């Protein structure tokens, strides 16, 4: 996939008008049929199948559909499951670029990733109640990076209570393995399946406190694709299955260095100490010599998170790197405004550049996570920060692990939120 980009000065980008807010539209029937038709080849290639439970409780009612986000075929999967029912889809602004006329016609509701959007809840409510369409939402906001759910927004149960409609969950298995982002979207021949269930009825939502609803959603999004691959004996024999693995395994357990691992072919090698791992056809790691620190890739990622937490607790955490800056302000292009400097520390993110004209700060409490993406529209790895007026896409050098920035942002948010609760106690369980 590609995205239109354009070189422009920062001042000219600032002068661009913001896109006008529009109420959601019910997707056109002809376009729903076209999307369903276009999904058939991928559904056949993946031998897609799904199971349903309690779905009779949703009959004839618009629903909020919560789906895990693993692959570019997620929307095709949703259309396979729910067609011909109309679906409004919560979509990111970058997906609108070059398609502003089309996206509303297929029922898309635009929003910014990991940015507080006060209009989103009312737009979802409008689609459900006025347009009588179900709403498909990916609560993780971003694609899975390591085959597990990314951090979910806090108090999602509050949204469920305000909407008061049935909640349906769609959890896929195999979609991540088919085209993992770290692997630069190499397509693997993998069977894909999904579990579809009415997770909560309006009556169940009404009787449960918010913290219990949050726990139910979190439990539903507790999948692990690498674990499932191993336990189900799903073989991926592609000769480049470890390509890009350094994007999620950026720290070497042998020498504790960062930014020196390199995934290529079927191996992950630390270029600093020479420690090498082989990735098996079942997604497991084994050291080519000496001790194997981690066989399960998510365990390695969890260790990296603990390392980040230790750096934060000791006050040592800091990212300081030169970046290429792209900005999304309207729906016409990603505007390339030149070089800048991105700093991330205990005080949050600071982005400067454009000959001193750009100076943006984002505190830790601003968001529960960040959009740290691999291979963004094939252009490179990015760290994205911003607000509802502008999003700054910071393209990092190849040796900068954007996953570390995401892990750090999540841990710093937890600390900031805990501090805020201590200062202003609230009823978490209401």
C-alpha cells in the first residue's frame, strides 16, 4: 500500500484548513457488495472460517463490533462475517488520504490514533441510533506488533454504557501470521479463522460496573498468535520469515545492547556481540550456539518492557534522535516538512524542527499509548504524536527501535495516571 506525500513548508501546512466534520453516512449497498466481492480471493486463499456464539441475542439490532487488528485483511474478514448488514467503520485519518470522497460512502468514521477525540463517541452513537448501522471498531487502534493485543484504552466500559447496544467481539487467529508488519508484509500461506460472539447484551452492560466491563474486554483481547502457531503446529517455511524481526526484538539479551540486532532470512543476529538465533517454521527461537535466552518471541518483548520500566524508575530513560517529519493535517497528503529532533524522556515527547518554527510537546498523560508503526505505507518505521489539529509522523533512523518508544510511553502513562488518581481519587469501579 502507498500513501500520497508532498513536500511543503511547515508554515504552509499550518495555513491549510482543517477538514470539516461530517456526520457518519450509512454505507451504500453497492459499495458494500463490491467490498464483499473483492474480499473473496483472500478469504479463499486463507481458507477462512469462523464460529459464532450467542449471536441470536443481536438479531435485528445494531451492534458495536470490537475486532482485534492484525492484518490488512481484517476489513475483508468483517465483511465476510457480517455482510449484507451495513457497517460503519472507525478509521484513521491517514486512510482517508486520496480517498476523502470514497470513505464516507462506505460508512467510515474518521478519527486520530491515540488522540482524545470528543466527537468520536457522538459519531458512533449517531451511526447506531440514527443510521441503524452496526459500528466496527478496532479498540487497539494500531496493528498488532508482536502477535498480541496492543494496549487497550482505559475505561472502555464507559463507552459501552453510554452506547447501550449489544457488543460483539471478533477475535481472529492467523491473520497476524499471514502478513506480520515486522516482516515487511511478506505474505505467508496460513489458514485464518475467527471467533465471533455476542460478548455483552445491553442488559448485561447495565448491571456491571465499568471496571468489570473493562476486565471482560481485556480478557477477550488476551490472544497470542505465536503461541497459537506453536500449539497448532502451523508451519511458516518462508526463507525470509525472520526478516525485520529486529523491529520487535531490538535488545540483545547476551550483551544488553540496543539497535544492533538484525533479522534476515531465518536468523536474528546481534551485530555487536555476534549472538545468533534461528527462527523455526513454528515461530520459535533457538540460539545457534550457547544459551537460548527466549524461545517465545512475546517473552523477549516482555523482557524488553521490564528493561524499559527499570530505565524509567532509575530516571535513565531517554530517546534522542534526528527524524524526518511528515504531517497529516487534512485528507489530501502526508506533508514532508523536513528534518527535526524527537526527544522522549520522563516528561513526555518533544519535537523540534523546521528551522525553529516547530516546537511540540506531548506529556505522558496525553495518551495510553502511541502510534509506533513498522513499515508505514512502505516508507519506514515511525513514531507518531500530535493532537486533533495535526499529527506528526516522525520517520526514525533504522537503528532506532520504535517499539521501545511505545513501551516507554505506555509505562510512563501508567505512572502519570496513577499519580493523577492519588491526587484526585475517583470511583474506578462505578
